[in-house]
DNA sequence: CCAGTATACTGAAACGTTACAGATTGCCAA
DNA sequence: TTGGCAATCTGTAACGTTTCAGTATACTGG
């Protein structure tokens, strides 16, 4: 039994099977090969024939069968976005998907989402994609300095782009937000408000941008002559409750910070709750600078200072990078770094 | 250009080529047909042969080539999630994707995300999917009472599930949140706090759950003897700024509401900002009940009353529904409605 | 011992596409 | 005239899978 979804109620006049090259060949009186080549502007096809074929193809709405192409050429016309189901930020998932689809929209590419969970080796989904040849290009996030996934794909010649940089001496496309600059700007903004005992809610330990953030923080601290109040018990990967509780603990200590920098909006909500749990007031007892990817934090507490990170842009850049690599561009030329916005106070 | 690693027949088992049925046939000394049938437990294959083939297949990690299957059978092993790039909630996108992938994880299905934008007819992406046979099943959101997409897929015999119900007298799988109950509970909770002039921030006009919400609101109003303060100038589709501004306008009027019900967390942030812009205080001058899909609102303002809607569950249910339909179950048996949680106050 | 039949397996064809190796034509130089 | 060559076009095979229509063997009942 053939399970294909063809129209059952074929009342729509003119028997409308999906047109194939054969259909086109029959209609134009040409051979299948000629039609195939005409559609892709091959030089050995006469100019008039080419135009004629393309016209007819457009008229009847010919669309190449993906399975046929894929079987024959190995080209899948698929980009896969690999996501961690526990730890990715909601805003990240949503925005990056839209960023990618925006770029992909007028190409033949489809976006497939390949998830993996905490329990799994992050290399698993990548290995699956490569082994089964399921995608022409891959986008990964939560990039590590020494990232086995990047190494693996490089070894197997699969085009990919990483959200975040690596540090393995290997060159590949990436898009990254300049978290070194972010942390630095944040420190300077707090220093400008007279804050000089600063704590940092870090990105997940182990990811590359953890390092950039920490380094930017440290360098700017000594630049402005402020000191760090260590806060290593949490990162933005922790739950809201954990961050809240530990922030409260921190803020009840005598040597509490008077400035906090947070690497993600969700964590910031918890941080502020923790500050208030400890009976302190934002803007008076402590200032907080936070990254955010959508304009929510100023609605939350207008005393917050924010820096915007555009995940939609990240998605677009990553998509462009993978497509570029697939198209044969130099991987080294497909790297981009986006600068943080100013540190923004509330503007009524 | 042939992108494959080699093009020689792979009957020499030494190579690192991806194993195919031919490889398996060579290794077992059987015919390709027999191997194919053995792998799918066809009855006309001897028990021992079957076991042997399956063992070898497992050993060498055979995985059917998706393009081959798809070309031959038309089965894509793809579920497509159709999303609006402007109006979907961030939490919705993220959670529903994870819900779907959770269910799909141990099936051969892949999830592809098919976007469409404001400017496009929502039917476009669906038509594309159906015409090109790109998916075995489709999930759509932002469902309307009379939904052309549902009608179209029904006509074309394509399995799908909708997030939200329709009202066309046609039966199809869906998952919905009981917004009638939500609005009712919200009204009763506000009434219990002595609020009796209530406003509603509605879902987008035109979507089915707009009606359920409005009806639940209206019925409960007359049940508790409260009155409605019309607030038709915004819906949760409006921007944060618009909602904030119009809420402020509303709250500056003499006949302002003393209770507001909001259909989405993001809108609620704006509503609260608007309330405060008007110089009023949450919990004293006005109470707000809001739906949310993650625990953020109580961090935002502890005076808020919340009702939780689980989008991850929605994703799972929708995926289960489509897969069920594909597997031949009755569409009518694949409908589910999830009841709202209690109206929850802040619990320290 | 034979036809009949159940059991276990098999080759060939087809899905739609592209690459390869021709095939046909017309034209020009020798 | 002949051979060569450029310009166009074409048939066949192959990608990996499933289905159709078998084949070969062994076993059954009469």
C-alpha cells in the first residue's frame, strides 16, 4: 500500500499529481535530463529552451522533490539547531529560531530542531546528525573552550557554526556576544555610581563565555579599583529558587556586595528577589546590572541597569555563517562578535 | 558534482561507508528484500533469519536512509510545527518545542519548524507543507473558530493537531487550555477579595480562545454579581508599550476597574507598569490575576495572583495527538483539554 | 508418485533526481 | 568530400528503500 498523502477527493479538475521532471519533460517535449539542466541554468542548454522550461516550471508550480535530490546528491537542504532541553533560556530558544528562519526563509533550507537532555552527552545529537547525514549544516550553542562537538564536526567535514567561541586553535564560524566588554561596561557603570564591592552571577562554568565574562569582570575591577565579592555558588544555570536563596544569604552577610552583575534576565529576577528577601533595597543598598534579551527588566524594577543582547541577531548571523560555509566560503571569514549596548538606566 | 565519499558499490564490508540494506544483505548472505522484510518483522521470514539479520543490523549500527524511505513510500518521518514569527509568546515557542521533542524523542520523527510572518496568509506555510508533502503531520497554533488551515488539511487528508479548538463542526485532534474555566476562576478569586469592577486583557481577537476567555469572564461576572469595565483597546498581541499606556489611561479614569485579569504573563508586566504609572498600588487599589507559563510573576510583584498554563504539556499532547492520528487512531479520540490550576497567591 | 500448498527466500521495478557518456545536428576548415 | 568540433540535447544508471511477482524447496494428502 502506498501511504503517500495524495488528494483523495480529486474533484479539482485537471488530475493534479505533483509535477516532477518527467511531467515537465512531457510538457515541453524534452528529455528529463535537459529539463533538469535547464532549471539550473546549465551552460549547455540553449537560451530559448532554458527560458521555456523555466516558464513552464513556474506555471505549473514545479518544486523539486527533496527526497529525490537528497537520495541522489546527499544534499539534505536541512540546517539543524541543536538545543539543550534543560538549560537553554526561553528567550534564547525563541529568538534564535526566529533569527535562523528569517535568513533561511528564501532558501530551500528547512530548520530542524535536535534536542538533547541533561542526561545525555552533548556529543550524542551531533554524532547522530553526522552519522545519518541528516543535515547540511549544524548550529550549536553552549560552546566550550575545548568543544568536542566542534572538533568532531571539523574532523567529519560537516559545516557548522557555534554560538560562542572555542579555544582549541581550530578555526570555524561562530557568532558571539562580547561578554568581556559586557562585564567591563557593567563594572564601570557600577563604579560610576560609587559601587566598589561587586559580585558576579556568572554564566555556566565550563562554557566559553564564562571565561570572557569573568575576565572582563576581573580586568575592569582592577581598572576602576573595585573589589570582588566572590559569589561562586550559583550561575545562571541554577534554578530561580537556588539563585534567590543564595543571593539572600549573600546579601545578609556583613561583607555583602553593593553591586551585582547578572548574566541573564531570568537570574536577575531571582537576584532581585533575594536582595529584597534580605531586606535591602535596589538602587539604595545595591545596584544591579543585567543582560537581557527582551525589554522586561525595566518593567520589573526600574532601578535595574540593563545591557541588551540580541538573540535574534545571533540566530541570523549563525544561519548566515553555516550557509556561507556550505556555499564554500572560508570558515575563518564567517566569524562575528556583537558589541554590547550601553549600560541603560530606566528611561520613563 | 557528486558529494558522496565514494560511489563504488559498498559490497566490500571493510569500508567506513554508512551501511545500507545492501551491506546487510552481503554480510548475511541474503537478498536485499529479505533483509528489508526481516528488519520489519514480516511474517514470511524465518524466525532464525530474522533474529540473525536484526543482530547484524544492530551490531553495525544500521539506520534506514531517510531519503530512500521517503522517496519510495512518501513517508517523511517529519512533524512540522507552524509558528507565527511575530506573535507567538517566547515561553510558548520554547516550551512547546520541548514538549514535542520529548514525545518524538524515541520515534524516528524529526521536528521541523515552519515559520510565517505577519504579512503572510497563515494558510501559506500549511499549503506549502501539504503541496510538497514535507511532513507526515502538522501542529498549528493560534487556532480560529473557523480555521482555514484545519479545513485545508482535513480536505487533503493530512494529519494535524491544533493548539486550541475550532468551531466548524469538523472533528480533529486538539489540545487546549480551559480558558473558560481560567477566566471564571479568576473572576471568582477577585470577587472573593471584594473586587467587583473587573477588566479583562483578552487573547487576540479572532482566535478561538478569545471567545472562551470572554465567555468565561462574562458568565462568572453575572454569577458573582460583578460588572465589567470594558478594556477592548488592547489584547495580549499588542506591544508592551501599548498595553502599558492604555492600562495607565484606563486606570486614571474615574470608573477604573478594581480587578484586572490578564491572559499572558508578558502583558501582565505591562499592565502592572501601567497601573503604577497611574499612581496606583497593586493589591491595594487593584488586584490582578494572570496566566503564566513559568514562575516569573511572583518574583515580579508578590501581590499578583497567578494561574499556571503548561505549554510543555501542550507540546507533548499535541505531538501525541498527531502521532496517534498518523498511526490510524480516530481523530475524535485525540482531543484534550487541560484544566487551569487554582488561582495562586504568593507563597513566601 | 503426483499435484497442491505452505514456507522461505529473491530479482526487478519504481519513487525523483543528477552525473556520465553518448547522440545528433550544423558548420567550417582542409 | 571529409573530418572535426561546437552546440544542444538524450538515455541510462545509480542513490536506498519497499513492493510485486515470482522461484525453490519441503511437506502434505490422496
